């Protein structure tokens, strides 16, 4: 069975690297046209050029900050205008924030992580859903985390935002089911990306890797395939649920 997204328009946040980039590649390979939003222009331009060179669906890049409503609303509108409507969306941009106990991490870290991980998804969904209602329906995937089901020690704000995303996903799935919009989330385990390999974060990744029952880190492409399935009509009766892609990390001893 082949997933064919020809004629569909998708919008992906944080699509310039890591899991988001793999999602953009997967959607374009299935024929979708994709609007990609990310913060830094350089990685974004490189990703757009790389995916367009592969010759699937067309990809455009829009630089901006998901924590800013006007910025994300403009990016969604530009995507819909360029390709003609919006049918699919992946709210993937996310940051882990500073490591530390809550009382030490301060209100600045709180605001930053909440801004990207929670405001960024809620704001994006407002703009995406408005476009999808005009298009007659759609499918949204929010990227949560295994930390939505457990905790990442010493990253309490990150943990809080990911738990909240599950609630946002379920609440909106119920509200929009009769209007033809499905909303699901995907919870990656420990995946090899620039985020988990970054200085300071790599030590956390190394510590977690030894505990994964599958014995290895996950790859971004493995998350992207599950996201692509949830966006496609193959999952037409699936909404309001979370799919964990973690090599059994949550079942470790
Ligand atoms: N890597 C993992 O192991 C892992 C595990 C569980 C969940 N996740 C989640 O998956 C998502 C992607 O993680 P990743 O590891 O690929 O991250 P990454 O750091 O490799 O890439 C993050 C992407 O988000 C973009 N971004 C960050 N802040 C932004 C902002 N304010 N506005 C617009 N774009 C912004 C960046 O430009 C980049 O494209 C995140 O939500 C993360 O929490 C990752």
C-alpha cells in the first residue's frame, strides 16, 4: 500500500532539521506540497533546496517564530495561498529549555519553553484549522514526546508542555471530529537529532540510550513515517489519540 498525498497542501513547523525535516521529506516524497516554517533562515533554505531537488511535491520555506501569533498566521496563510488551501499540518517545533530544578530555572525559561512548545502549537492550530474548515477538512499531528507520558528529570517545563499537548490534541479532536478535521499526536522516544546531539544535551541522550529496550536511538525517518500515516487517509477513523514511537522506552525497567 502506497501513501499518495498528491494535490494536498501541508504545513510543518520546525521543519528545517531533525524530526521536522524528515517529515517534510516524507510528505514531499508522497506528493504533497509543503510550507515549512523554522526560525533560522540558513538551515531552512538548505532544507527547501534539498527537498525540492528530489522532485516530489513542491516545498517553500517561511522563516519565523512559532511563539508569535502574527508570524505563524502569516506563514500558514502564505502556504495556503501558494498551493491552494491547507489540508495537512504538523506542529513539530519544540525546545527543551534549560536543565534544572523548577525554582532555579526562573520565569524567563518558563516563558520561552511555554511560548514555543505550547503557544506555538495552539497558535498554529488556530490558523491551520481556519484554513482546513475552508478546504472542507484536514488532518493535524502535534509532536508531543514520551515525556508527555512520564517525566524528563530536571526539565519540568518541557514535561509540562508535552503533557498539555496531549490535552490540546484530545480536546480539539473531539470538537472538530464532526467538521472533518482529525487531530492526533505522536510521541517520539529518544531520537537522533541536532536537539539530542547538542552540547549539554548529548550527556542526557547518552544516559537515556542505555535504557532503551530496543537497544538504540530512534531515527527521525521512523517518526516521520508514523506522522505521514496519521496525516493520510489510511488513518481516516483515527483521531484524538497519541502514537508512541520509542523502541519501548516507556516500558524500560
Ligand atoms: N529528538 C528527540 O529525541 C525528541 C523526543 C521527543 C520529542 N521530540 C520533539 O520533537 C520535536 C522536534 O525535535 P528535534 O529533536 O527534531 O529538534 P531540533 O532542535 O533538531 O529541530 C527543531 C526545529 O524547530 C525549529 N524551531 C525551534 N524553535 C522555533 C521557533 N520558536 N519558531 C519556529 N521554529 C522553531 C528549529 O528551527 C528546527 O527546525 C520537538 O517538539 C521535540 O520536543 C524530540
